[in-house]
């Protein structure tokens, strides 16, 4: 605890850049991992109560058409932090655990903007934006990293919980590492003498279904190979509590001296789903249901700590998810068998990895006690719009050329108008939302992947009216060819050279 306080106390000594300005709210962005539009009871599900998350929705702006900027994690988080479409960066795709930093340290970011405004800034939890340059030496301070993107303090899961290295990285250094037991990580070949899921199934307490036949850590098979670093390896079961305590320590340390910005990346309900013993078996939906309940508890803890410190009325809380839901994402945890009991898509088509609506339409709530009046909003907004909108709130400039749009009035519940349209991205494939219309270009490839989610790969342009067909059951392209052609032209005008159809003759027809 003393080390933690010493590390965080340095934040109180940082200069306040913005002076002579009115009091500004603290800002917390809570980003869930693979949480679906239908996973929160605020949108009507009756099988998986999420009372703490619902309190944000019912007490603030409940956005029904709020979107992640991608149907997968890394590009979605990239867009939120930079305000740029991820498909404009060829490297913005799902990163391995040892990937270099994706965001150029010279880029403008949400954290840099708020630090310039006088905020203490922190990133705690899931990161998945890479670290360092080239091959990472986990036994030394890793740079560049979160600090170079505007975060004064960071305590991070480097990539995902199912990828090595299974350690926390605090301010660029592996937390709790014993120099006498250095960490080695490889994503191409196993280390001699180190057991893997492929050759030592007897060591596993959780079975993999696809893609997770690498190193076994805490009885759980992972992606990639790792050896060493035993004293630094995280405890999967207590991860939620660990991160909550890091959030608490940050808020306790900085809240009395200056406004703060916290990016809090939940690890739930991403695989592997290992709930704390307090939540294991508490739902009828197996481990996935249990970790959603755990995530809801985490949100409740943050709200309660703000209330106890008298900060709730001066804190803007934004809750969302990095992409849509997935059931079996590489482990045999029984999640596929729960679909009849609980639909994480909430009736939408697709899910994680998909161009269909459930790939990016996610839970999205904005709460500011005493300032925002409860309202249900149908404004079309994306997470990348948070940068420009928050900049307007704290009266900070943003550079020209960003894809982020200022929809502060929509986020504060003062307007039901948001974007006119945006480009959907899923694993390098692009589609288009224009008002209530969803336009999907043709792409080769399987209709579904190993997760069981529909991907949106079709052999011709398809068009859906989400105003009357949110489940995207009926393609209206043939019935409205003029509308289809007009939306195609709009889409191609925006994406330009970034769009390449792999279906012959379909790109510009």
C-alpha cells in the first residue's frame, strides 16, 4: 500500500495547466469488454439484472442508438481515444499481447486534451492498444506507453485476459516482478520445457474450444506463450476487486486537489470468464452471466465511492462497451447453451466481429447527478464523438481533421439529434449507417465464424431500414434501388481508397 500511495501521490505535484477557469466536472469513462446491447436490463432484458448499470441509464441519458466505432476491441478503443476512424490506420486491428503501441505518441488524444485542461488523468484496467516499440522487454520499463498518450497514471492489462503476458503493467513497469525470475513472451513458438494446453490438458481447469492452446496460467489456457514472472502473475478470480481498489486509490489521491479523468477498462465479460467467488454461480447463465453481474458490481463500487466522497454531483460518468457480445469466444464455458434463456444481442443481428447492428450498437449511458435529467435518447452517436464533445464541455480546442463530432447536447440529453451517419468497421470490413438505414457492401468469406456470430458477409449490396426492422431480417435494396444507389455513393465518397470489395464487379455498381 505504501508503494501504491508513493506512486500515486506524484500526481498531486503535477502542475495545473489550465488556471482561472470555472470548476469542471470529473470525468469517468467506464468501458466494458464484449458486453452486448441486450446484456443490460435497462434495455429490457429480464434474465440478467444489472441494477448498478441501470442506475446510470435511468438517472441520466439512456442512448438507444449509441455505437462503438468498431465491432472489435483494439480499433474501438483506438477511435475513442483518438477521435479517428480506426480503418484509417492499417495497424488498428486486434493486437497480440506483445504488440507495439498503436497510437502515435504525437497524436492528439482525449487524455492529452484533458490533461491540457488541468485534469489529473489515469487509465486503469484493459488497454489493448499495444506498448513499446518492436519486441517488448517486459523486464524493463516499457516506453512509449499510456504516459505518452496523456495518462499521468496507468495500471493496465496489456492486451486481453486470454493473452499472455498475464501480468499488470503499472506506469510502464510490470507490477510485482522479481528480477531473478524474468518474463519471456513469444507468440510464435512455445518455450522448451514449459507446458501448453496442446500437450498438457490435465493441467487445465478450463477447456479451450478454439485458439487458446498456448501457455497454461492459473489452470487456464491462453493465446501465446510465456515463462517466468511468477510473482507478477495476476489472480484471475480477484481481478475485479484489484482493479476497483486501484480506481479507489487514484480517486482518493487526486480528487481533493484537481479535477480528474479516469478511463476504467472492465475486463468483463471477455473470456476467460472467471468470476470472483462472491459472484460464481449467482446467475442461471453460467460464468458469462456471473461476470456480467460482477461488472455491474464494479460500476456500483465506483458510484458508491464517489457518493461517499461527495463527488457524485460533480462527476460525469460515461458507460459503454467496446463492441457487441460473443458467447463462445474460445473456451468451453457453456455460454452457447444459454442463448435461449438470454439474448445478449437484445434482438439485434450479428454480435462481436460483425457488420450487422449488434456488432457496434452497445450499451451507452451518460450520467451526471443533478445536471443531466433522465431521458431516453434515440440520437445516433459513436464513442469517437466523445473526444470532440468533451472538449466542448471543458472548452478546449481540437485539431482539424478529426472524425470525432461534437454532440455534447445529445450526450447531455438536451437534444435528440446526433450523427447523420457513420462508417461501421469489423475486422477490416466497412459498412455504412445513414440515419435509420444500414448499408452492407458485399464481402467474400464465411457467413458465420467459429464464435457462432453472423459476420455480415454477403455476395451483394444489402440495405436495411432499422426504423421498422431493427433485427435486419428484410433486405430492401431491390425494392428501393434509387435509395440503395444514393447511399452507396455517400459511403464510397467517405471511405474512398480504404474500401476494397473482394466480390468481382460489385465495388462501384
